[in-house]
């Protein structure tokens, strides 16, 4: 994670044009790329007044979609926080054959297109899939229903906790843990009293990234969910359907809420980065 | 600490089982399906004209985007680290916004701004003949937005730790600011620029949410590889979907491994 930005002033600039030119080029680019599109979205969502904006948010299918998005994101955070911690621990503290391979494998979700992530689940659990006969015998439905959507969300957001916790674990080293051990603490006590306090901000940063990624997931869910309105439709899937059916006001309103949530995620990230920076 | 007792062993088994279930088995499934008619079947599905066009479009838009991102990301990092101006730390926080915003919402924003029915979009089209939505320009814009933080955030730390003595020496010896930049500053930040650019290229190959809204699904015009995979899934052509999936995963995973290797080598040189 990047440390807080510090200022390194350039040495005497001979050409007085360099600074204003670079500054306006970069600020102009950021405005063009980020601020203008975000501003347009907010402007369009409220172009028919706040009342119609809130009316959209009170539609039952919109509320259901937000509920589902929230549920899936929290589930992904819980699963990936627990398993992510274990995996980070094992990858840093254990030594075994194939560790390097596993370490590289963790980055796979970053390389896999979301569509392909959803497609993999269809190949495994779908009608022609490897596990289909077995699943049908057990009466479990995964594709086009909640379990598949939960797995897809957990898949795309898997690396974040691992990648944020691993460097911290490496940095704090073994000394304090060994001391606790010598003083008679068992493994669990050592983890809670010694290791956990040092990794908690890194973990929380990873959780924030996991939540943001899970909340915004679209491609994998699009493929795996079937996107049935009011059943397997998340907020992003609703936006896509609304755009498709030319219900623009609805699409913009839900997009604004998603953008606002990601804005708060950003604030949380900033606060956490400062915390981590202070602790080191 | 790593005594192989029952607790440690069960942790390791849990970690391995989760990674196998989530990553290894799905990956194996798509590989097996892509090659179920052998290498010939795999190649045939990839060389199908629509598939090949989609793949080429994905490659060139991602390459062009990565090049723009390399230049603008480096300049942004430079300005944010070297110049003090009002709002500097606020703007620095906003650099990460594209990571937080759902990519589908990115697509919606661009359509609102440049769509053919919108003021700016129709003006660009009628006066300049410039189409953005449902065209490669829109794809590149969407990719630029989505990957913007990657180069900035890899170059910033390198710029912050640079030793300014060398720069000063170069200036005192009479080098122009341009020469100083190319000879002193640029070599120091080059690894960061490369890492960020490669990561944004890899990220762009599979991008779906923003691209599907901005470019639609028009074969031979604005259909990218990821959108092609989606289309093949919808039309039940599993072989086509699997072959393109394997190609995309292989290419972008290769780039990520390359970056990993490169970073490790850099760190070990650094430590020496």
C-alpha cells in the first residue's frame, strides 16, 4: 500500500514555463478523466429533482438489489478475511513444496476477466459441468442462484486481504511471537495478543478493498446469476438492465448510490493508510 | 514457530483446500474445456474471424491505453510529488477513486457524457465526425479511467525516495532540465513506470463492466475479447468461449508473473 504522499521539491527550475505547463496538463487530464464524468453522473441523476431520485430508490426491485449486493459483499468479506488470514499466515510462516507456485496462484483473480470467472463456475457446476450429476443427486443448485453468486464474488475479491496482510506479517517477524511462546502462551493466545494487534490495520485495509471490489462486481455475476429481477439481481446488474431497457433515470440513480458508497470506501482507505503509516 | 504440529498442519490444509477449490479447480475446468478438441480445435476457435477481430481489438486498445497511461501516470506522479499547490493532497486521494467505483458505473458515466443522444456526444459526432460510444475511442477512455491509479501509485514511491544530490550535480554541471530528466530522473523511476504500465495492460485485457456499456456487443466493430466470451456463453458455443478464456487468462497471468519476477529482481539488486 502506498505511504502518505510527501513533497520533494524540485531543484531550481531554469525554465519558468515547465511548472505551469505540467501542472495544468495534469490537472486538466484528471478533470477530464475523473471529475467531469463523475460530476455528469451526479448532475444527470438529480436532473429531474430529488423527489424522483428517491422514488427510484424506493422501488422494491431496487431495494432488493441493494440488499443482495450488501449481503454478497459482507459474505465475501467474512469468507476472504478468515481464509485470507490463514493463507497469508501459511504463505509467510510455513515452508513447503510448491509454496512459490501457490503464492503466484493467489494473483490469478487479478488476471482473470470477470466474465471468465463466472464462466469457470458454469463449467464446473452448470448443466454440462464436472459436478453436475453429483449436485443434482444432492439437490443443490449453484449456477443461476445464490451459492454461485457468492462463490463468484468471493473469487474476484480473494487476493486483497492476502496481499495486504502478507507484507505486514513478513515485517513484524518472529521475535515477539517467540517471546510469547517462551512465556507460556499457546498458539491461539499468541495470535490474539501478539500477532493480531500488529496486523489489524493492514487486515482492515484489505477488507476495505475486498468490500469495494465485491460491491462493484458485475461481469462474473452477470454470467453466473441469470439476473432475474427481484431474485438474483444485484445493484450493478440492475443498472445494466435499466440501461438496456432505457430506464435511464433508474440507472443513473442506482449508479449514483454505488458511486457514493465507493466515495466512502475511498475515505476509509485514506484514513487507514494514515493509520498504517503512523504505526510503522 | 513453524513446528509441524496438528494445529499448523490443519491451517496448511485449510489454506490449500480453499485455494484449490477457488482457483485451481476452476482454472483446470476452463483449460480442459478449451483444449477438449485438442490444440487444433483450440486454434480453430481462436482464428474464427469474429474471435480474431475481437482479440486484435482488445490487444491494440490495451496497448494504446497502456502507452497513454505510462506518460500521463508518470507526469501525474511527478506533479503530485514535486509541486506544492492548493488541493494537492485532496487530488492525491482522488487518484484511487477508479479502484473504488464499480467499473459498470464508469461505463454509465462515459455513456452519459459522450453518448450519441447527449449534447457533447452528438456535437463531437456532427462537427468532427468523432464517434466515442460504440467505438474504440470509448473503449480506450474506459480503460484509461479504470487503470489510472496503477502507474501513478507505482511511480510515486520511487520519486519520493530519489536522491536529489545526483540531480543537483547534473544541474550544476550545466545540464538542461530536459537532459537531467532523461539521464538522471527517468532511469530511477523507469522500473515503476514499467510495472505500472504492464499491470494496467494486464488489467485491460479482461475488462468487461465498463467496456460492455461503452462499446456494446457489435462484432467486427467494438466487440472486445471479454465481451466476445460473454456472447459465446449466451449462444451456447462453449468451445469458442473456453478457447478465448484460456487465451485471455494465459496472456494476462503471464504479464502479472513477469511483473512479479521483475519486481523481485529489482528488490534483490536494490538490497545488494
